[in-house]
DNA sequence: CGGCTAATCCTGACACTGTAAAGATGCGAG
DNA sequence: CTCGCATCTTTACAGTGTCAGGATTAGCCG
C-alpha cells in the first residue's frame, strides 16, 4: 500500500492517457474531466494546472490524436508499389484509424469541443493536410483532385466510424479493401497510359 | 401579460422547435435539456413526459432532421437534366443541408447521443439510404457506386460543416459548385457514350 | 545545509446539469 | 357534476465544470 506521493511526477502524461481511456469508453459527448482525474487517481481540480479547463485537455488530446492519425497513414504507405498505390494506401490508413479509434477520430474531425485555433493543434492538422496535398501533387493532380481524394477517404472513414455504412461492415476484409481501392482510384488524377 | 395556462396545448411541438434552436446555438455537445425547457417557457421536468429523457428528445429531433435532410435533396433534384445530373444534384443538396444546418447535420450523422435503433429514426435513415440506392441503380451502378457517391458526398458535406475544407470556403459559389460537380461525376458509374 | 519561492496538488464552494419522485392542475369521459 | 388521468410543477439528489484558497514539496539560491 505505497502511499501516493503528493506530487505525481508526470501527471500531465498520466492525464493524457487517462483522457484517452475516458474518450474511448464514453465518447466525446460523454467525456468528463472529473472522471479523468479519478482515473489518474488525483483530485478533480488537478488537471486545471496542466491544461486549464476541459477544452484545454481535449485540445491537447486532439493534437496527439492528429499525429497518431498521420502515423497510421504513414505506416500504411510504406511498401507502396507506385505513387498511385501510395495515395490509395493513405486512404486505407484513414479508414484504419477511424475503425481503430473511432472516438479519437470524432474528436479531431467531428467535434466542436477542442480549440482548433490553438497553434499546436493547428500545426498538427496542417501537417496532415500538407501531406495529402503532396500525395496528389506527385500524381500531377490539382485542387479538384485533393478535394476528391480527401472527401472520399473522409466519407468512408467517418461513416464507418459511426457504423452507418452497413454495406461495408458485411464484407470480409479482403472484399472491403478491394471495393475501397476501386472507389479511391476514381478520385485520383487520370492515369495516362 | 397573458398568464400562461397550466397546460401548454402543444408542448411537444414547441419543445421540438426550442430544441432545434438550442442545437443551433450550442451544438450537440452543448445541448441542455433544462435550457430547452426554459426556451419553451416551461418547467425543467416538463419534457420528460413527452420525450422521456434527453436521448428521447434528441432522437425525435434527429428523426425530424433526417426527413428535412431528404427534403433538401429532393428539392435540389427537381429540374435535373438527366439521371446523372440528378445524382450530382443530390450530392449538392447533401452539402447544402450541411452548410445550412451544421448542428442538425452533426446530430444525425456524427453524434452518439440519439438512439439510432429507435424505429422512427431508423426508418427515416433507411428512407434516405434507399433513395440514394435508387439514384445509383437508375444509372446502372452497383454497391461500389453507391459507396463512392455516398462517401464522397458525405465527405464534402461533413468537412464543410466542420469548416475543415478551406479550399472550398475560399471559392465563389459558382466555382465551388463546378468543382464539386466534377468530383461527384467521378463517383458515378461510367457513362458509355 | 537551511530556507524561500513557486510549482504542484487538494479542499471547498457555487452554479449548472439530468433524472426521479411526488404533488398540483385541469381536460374530458361518464 | 365528478372522477380519472394526462399534463405540468416542485422538490430533491447525484454528478459536472470551474473558481478561490489552502496544503505540500521540489528546486534553487545563499
């Protein structure tokens, strides 16, 4: 029964992981700051010093979430056969992240709770967007192609995260990937050859 | 200063319109049942009799929202030059609804608060989905085409509702529509001609 | 090594929220 | 006219976010 010391040591990190648990279990709309503090074994006002208020905590969590999102895409792009395949894999990574962490996905894309004007979060979001633009530019695409690839990837991911697209849920992983590859291919700039 | 009678008369409808106001101003995540009751000029426990709890009210609101969503699409489809144009117009209506009522859009597509297993809401959602399937079927498309059109339409709408797609925000309405038409066209079954 | 400052964390308080229970009101059927 | 019951209010309780003030201790300077 080691008495917990008055000073936690690394409460900021502990709160972030506790916050992610809370988010996963309760969703963005059921997220409670006091509950997060309980998970971390700390008083209900402890988070204030590190994150200000609930918005601050969710903003920090969203920032971390965005980099994890990008990491998932990057990991998927590894081993691409060509630039087109690479863009398609990015879209598959988009979906993979949405299915693996639906609550975090909603936090960074479909919530109004984080402060998306916060510099860190803004930078993380822009990083992901710039990466997408790079993928399309490599294929010789323009603004329209960026919108096409992003919107379609996002649509599939968001609808899947919310369990809205039952057509895809019914399919086997192989069939699913094949269909999505077909859909995403249409969004890429026309391949001349 | 007419004293409000003890019995409202049509409180259920009044609560629904008050709830939509609340949703528009505070968003799904700031939605408060007590605040809705205040808007309707009624005690905080009055909604319980008509809707049970907050979930019940949001479920009813989502059901209404879904039919309004479909109405917006239908209105846009009127005057289509051909079946392809009709499908594209449906996608434009999808976006129109998301921009006109972003909070309601999020409620029906990106929230976990309503009870999507409730028969009425389920029916309203299925009605919209069936309509989409019909549009694609008319063009001779299959499952893949349904996914393509839906995901892309939804992606554009959701990202726009959340102010994430600044590329589109910058454009004029005419440019915007032209780009979206181009993107949506790629999602339709190949036109043999 | 001693002491001071400031960061860290806790306690207590307030207003607000959702929901349940029980009482008040009045519509409408008989 | 009266009584039942749907409707609405009042009251109460647990939970939430946030602020103010107090307790603890780490780190630094002498």
